[in-house]
């Protein structure tokens, strides 16, 4: 437990420093995290004797970082994603070891997690970066804690026993309800006065809900590969992918909610 707490504090300090220091450090932070996740995915797939082309995922994340730093438009972003698809399939053609199966897994890696990290990088240079990152992250973290304790106290019905045996419907409901508290707390503290209470609550609710889906999605991949954690990079917490799972869903959801609300 001590190791887990220390690792969490160090990770939080490093993350906050990179995020709040400058626009460039935010983008580079997400780019490095994305490359780590791509490595963890490709490395664990090798245990299934599937050899995806990791360098394609690395190049894709790096290109997305460049596009974010240069404030490229959505058309260029889409074109870069199309290039990632082309390279993923081309890798199966030119590398015998990769072949068709490896190309499909490379393509899957481009979609998840690399594309989502590209979206995080684009959000990090948008004018809504601060409320999107803060609301998305805190909603996911608070939801995770309330879902854990709610599940321990009231959990009886499993939400997805074949994917995540310990998660219960009751725990997920407690986690979702905690988002109301999160939105209300931000309103009371007056951290985002330009955002109304209703928008804060709705944003936090959807961000936390999709964060739970992100957590289950990552559990689905781990269950398919047959692993408990993607790596031991962060003592007591697993790998980078294990820490980013819910945020890859919650932050884009928070951004979308705020954008739709006209903030």
C-alpha cells in the first residue's frame, strides 16, 4: 500500500507539472504516455505470438504531437489518421513476421490507444483544455473511488463478470452518482465560474460514465491477452495503459460536453 501511495503522489506531481507548465509540455506528456501504451500493447501481444508493427504506432503518435503543436486543423488530423491506417496495413505487406494478423493488431493499436491520445493532444492545445482535462480527470478519479467503495458495500450484481469480475452494477451506479457531487463541488469552489452548475454536473456525469466504460474496455483487452497488468512501470499501479484507461474516455467526453454546451 505504501508503495502504491508513493507512486500515485509522484505520478500526480509529474503529470500536473507537465500539464500546467506549458502547452508544449502538455502535448509531449501525452505523446510520451501514448508511446509507452503502444509499447505495452505490442509487447504483450507478442505473448500471443502476434507481432504487430510497433513503430507504426510510435510514428503515428509522434505525428499527432506535431499536428497538435502546430495547431493543425481537423482535416489534417483526419488525414494523419488515414495515413496511420495505410501504414498499419502496409506493415503486414512488407514484414513477413507481421503478416495479416499483425497488420490487423497494428490497426487496432492505431485506434486504441493511439487515436485517443491524439485526441487528448488536440484537446490540450484548445482553449477548453483546462476545464476538459480537470473535469474529465477528477470525474474519473472520484468515480473510481466511489465505485470501489460502493461495490464493496452494496455490490451484488456483476456488470461484466467475463471482463471484470470485481465490478458490480451497484458500484458503477455509486461511481456515476459521485459525478453529481464532483460537479457540485467545482461549482461551490468557483473554479470555473463561466460554467453553470447544470453543465458542470452533466459534464462530470457523462465523463465519469464513459470513464467507467474506458476502464472496462481496457479490462476487455487485458482479459483477451491474458494479463493482469500491462507492465510494472508504475509500482503498485501497473503500466501506463493501466493508469490511462479511463482518462482516454473521460477527457474527450468532458470536452465534447463543454463544446456542445457552448462554453
